[in-house]
C-alpha cells in the first residue's frame, strides 16, 4: 500500500469512528470516501455498531457498500444523521469545490439532507481561497448548451467536459461544464449568480454545508471544524 | 371562432407587428403564443418582412413554425432580438409565473437570450400579486424526489404533477412539482431560495425578464411596459 493509500485509509477509519448504531448515513463517492465505507462495513462486521443504513451518492458507492455489508436505501424524505464525502478543494469556512468526479448533484442532494457533513481529504485539498487549482464543475442542461456557455463567459472560461470525443453525461442525463473562474472571493454570491442562469442545474460549490473535515497531513490527522476556521 | 380565440388572434397579430426583417425570434409555447407564430408566418408569406428565423421553446412550436414557413434554428450562442410567449400569471413589474404547460425551463433559456421578452395574454392572467391563483411550477430532478419534496414543504404545499397515474416528465427528462406557495411577496427572494435547493432545477418564476405585455381586455388591447407598472 502506498503512503497515499495508507493515509486515505487512516482518514476513512477516523470518519468511521463517528458512526453510531442506528444511524442513516450519506455515503460519498471517490477514492477518499471509499475507505470510510469500508471502515463502516468493518465496524458492522465486528459488531461494534448495528442497524446502520446508507444512502449512496453514486452507483459505485452503492456497490461498495453492498460488498462490505451496509444496507442501502434510496434518498427518501427522512433525514440523514451523517454524510461523509471527499472534496476537490477545501477553502475558508469549509466551503468546498466538489464535482471533478461528476457526481456533485447527487452528493449535494444527500449532503443537504444530512444533519452533519464531514469531509475526508488529504492536505493537498486545503486552499486559502477556492478556485486556486480547481474549476467550478457545473451540471448543465443539454438544450441550449451554446447559449448557456455564452452566458457563462461572463464568469470565466467555461469548458465542456469530454471523455475522448464525447461529452461526459451525468447520472441524471445532463452535461458538465468546468468553469475556470479564477480565485473566488464570494463563493455564496457566485453560487447564486450561476444558479440564476436557466441552463445551470447545479454547481460544485458547497457553501456552508460542511460541518467538519478530517484531513491527512504529514504530521498525522487534522480535524477542522467550521466554527474554528475561515 | 369564439370570442376568446378571436382575442388571442388579435393579441398575436399585435405581437407579430413587432417583428422586423432579419430578426431572430424566440417562439413561445401554448394557445396564446401560437397566434403570434401564425401572424409572423403570414407577414413572411405576404412579403412584409423577410429573413426571419425562429428558435422554438417546444416541439409543438417548432412544428407550427415549420407549417407557417418560419425557418427554425437551435438555441446556439447568438442572441435573439425578440421572444414572445404566454404566461400563467402576470404580476407587478411584469414578474411572471409560467410553466403550467411544463415547458418553462426551455422558455426561460430562450427568454434569457432575448433582447426583449414580450408576453401575450388575456386579462384573466393579470394579478396584483403572484400566487393569486397559480402554483409555482418547479422542474425537479428525479433522484431524491422525496427529499426535495420534504425541503419544499418549508415553502408551501408541493404537489407532484401527474397525468393519470404517472408523473409528468419534461422534455429534459425531469419531473414537475407544483408548489402552492400562497401569495408571493418577494418573487426574486423566493426564486433564489428555491434554486438553492439542490433538487430544484428551474422555477416558473420569471423575475425581471419580461419587458412588456400585450393583454386582451374587454375594452381592447392593453400594452403594458415594465417601466410603467408595478
């Protein structure tokens, strides 16, 4: 196991310790969320916790959860106790950029229903300002794509996400535009302005949603709380 | 022809007079927008105007435009000179509720690209406050529908739109929730709050978009301009 993988496992295990019997969990997507799902499965198998159910943010997460023995439910009207997910950038006040994996709309739906959202990441994701390295991934409607792209040019450089020659299509049947917006001063304002464009369905900006973060650093794990950063 | 149909024809003809040669037009959807499309076709046929192209907000509008000889283009990056469409409610400052026909997302995309949006309607659509009779139609994502409905309960009574036993599916593959929100004080604020919900893709609130309205009243046609109402 590489150092990076070992650190992700450590972060996932730490997040797994937050899970208590009877909880409904939001299960994030990606290489940092996966070790969390595995850790929960292990605690269930060892009998440390019981009666835990998960709501998955992607097909991949649902499959992994099934493999490690976490029962999966769909996202219904009931609230979730805890959601754990990765992020592409973690900025001041734990505002986030997510969506390089393309699952951010479902991740946001799940996060919005959770009492607590805990982010798991390595230290490379910490930035002093959002937009330092990552674009803002937008889920956009296919109809009128060129018109939406034209509107987005007021905010930066919009780039349609492709894989090979073809546009990437989300689980919801929409397209993704990565908006290179430069350093982001007011994430909440930018989020609102982007959502006001009719063709923009969802943004990868998660403003005021994360409660805490568990971050792997060279010196070990760092626990960040929204109340204490920013 | 009934009185209502005669009035709609009169309104459509009046809107048709706004069209000039060389214009790119947004073509609305519904029984009040249709006579406008027919009027433009007639003016083209009679040689009063030429070089007009249309961008349709629905398959039905595209078909009608084709029948009356208006060349149809897709919504690309270029701006539209004029869009003409109906509305379900016309409130102060020409803020609108649209979407009882289920085409409001495409209508909004087209309207957003137009230099001018002119609403055609009969006087029954005029209200002193939005929400007087109509719900706010929302286009919502199918994933997590129950969670979205639960969030919407903070704003009123959300009702999934069905036809027979099955949910209505939009041209974009999403569902429609009609939100009975009561009288709406601050349409712009409500719009922003609804769009901030991850599951809400589009609202039927058109705030600050319409420039003018041509309304059929018992006394004849009334021309309303955003600058002079509200």
